[in-house]
C-alpha cells in the first residue's frame, strides 16, 4: 500500500495535481455508473418480489458519502531467494499477505485523505476474510457494508516474484 500511495503522490506531483482531478472524476463516474446499475437491479428485484428495497445500515444515511463498490481480495506475494532448478521441489523464500482489490485500495486512499466514503463489497466468512476486514478497519475504512458471506471463499490473487 505504501508503494501505491507513493506512486499516486509522485504522479500527482509530476502532473501538477491534474491526475488527482482526473482520478476523482473517474471515481465519481464509477459511482454514478455503479449506482445506476444498483438502482436498476433493485427495480428489477422489487418488481419480481413486490417489495421495496432500502439500503441503510444502523439507521445511517449514505447520502453524504462517496460509495466505492468492488472487490476486496488478499494478495499472496511469494518471493523466492534462490533459483528453482529442475528436480528440486523446494526453494527458500518469503510469503507476504497484502490486502488488495482496486475498490478497497480506492476506499483506503480516500479514508487516508479524510474523504468520507464507504466500501460496498463481499469477502468470504473465512480466515482471509477476517484478516481483510481487520486490516480495512485498522486503515480507518468504513467496513459496515462489507459483507462476510457464509460458505464463500475470500478472493485471492497469488504472485511469484
């Protein structure tokens, strides 16, 4: 995450702040499109179920927040410290868990800049999902709308470096 923040800051410096305006416009457009999709899906569900759907948590309004919708995943980064040769099953290395997902990264960056936002996402009700939620809370993110889905695995991305 530190690298992402560094890159975003450096790009902002190199573009004299224009990249921040562009990124905010992109976020606003994503929110607009996402909310239009959610609204239409809600209308379809209401018609088929003949009931009204409201999205409120703990009697809290979401009108004054930027809504970020998307993935929360756990990136598993494996770094090898020696070459893996033919006939060899093991190599020395390290494993690092990093909480990722584009939407989660955007929500954390907004939270770190004290921009009021909420992330709407789903993780699995598993060990990695609990880790992801804990890390999001520690970052100051609003996790009230991240659902831990029973029986579902938390999305994982693995990379070997």
